[in-house]
C-alpha cells in the first residue's frame, strides 16, 4: 500500500513540481489551508504553501504525531517556534532549499571561511512573484556563514522575470576576491531533493529536527 503524502500548496509552482515527482510512488492528497485537514489520514505532510499555512501544517502534524517537511519560507520567529514544536513528537525538517548543489556550496563555504576575509556579500535573484525578500536560501547561507565568522554579511536581492533562483556569494580577501554561484534552471531540481527528503523522513522513528544536509 502506498504511503499517503499530504501536500499543502500543491497548486503552486513548486507544489505542482513536487506532486509530479511523487505521484508514481505515493498517494498524493492536495489540500488548501481552508480545508479541514482532520478529514484526511496522512503518513507525512509537505508544506510549500506560505508562512501561515506552515503553522497550520505544524499544528496538524503535532496533533497526529506524523512527520513534517516545510519548504515554505518567510516565517516570523514566533511562527518558527510553533513549527519547531513538532520535533518534540515527530520527525521535522524545515529547509528553504532542497537542491543538492546548495548543500555542496555550504561545504565549499566552510573551506573559504578559513581564510582572512574582509567583506562578504550574497546576491540573490528570483522571479517577480516571489513574496519574501531576501530569499530563504540567502538567509540560510547568511546564518551558515555567520556561524563560521564574525565578518558581517551583506545581502542584495532582485526580483524580475521568470528567474528560478540564483545565489552568488562574494568573498573579499587581501587583494583578491572569490565568488561561488549556484543557479537553478528548473524547479525539478528542488522537487528531486524533496523526494529524497520524503524517503529519508519516512524512515525516521525518533522525534527531532532533521536537516537536508543529513541526507547528503
């Protein structure tokens, strides 16, 4: 019997890609935040809706003790605190970027940050319909960098066209500069990462917060 995956935000650009990627291996349940989710039985919930819907997803998973994967971004600290409560009763993964490439970029950053750096800048650009700015991925990278160095990180954002997502990190050293760029050409890249996360999370029995890096 196929596992049931409840997907919030299934009609969005990213949600549609995820449904397409998972439909052959799982039973997909598409819901909106207006529906009474208690009517559905699910083995795992994926939220790519909004900051608001991710809190509703967390409430549902907390009550049902089932795993939650959150890919939506833009949550406030109070909203994140409500989401993190799920980790006390079920597996939880909150991730702003499910690409293998970004996970590898973080490993490269760890090496560069061993050098003496004077300035760091993150430039990110996305399609004009993206609501949050800076992007969740830019914030993820900034937090990772800040955990390794005290050098301030400047973030610049651009919105326009149909840009899927580009992130460029510039490091200024003594008399030279190093840049790392990650560009996504298709949302299928992220959907593939979400599928990896689903397989991983369904195998976990211990209630705690897991990270996409755990998979890679």
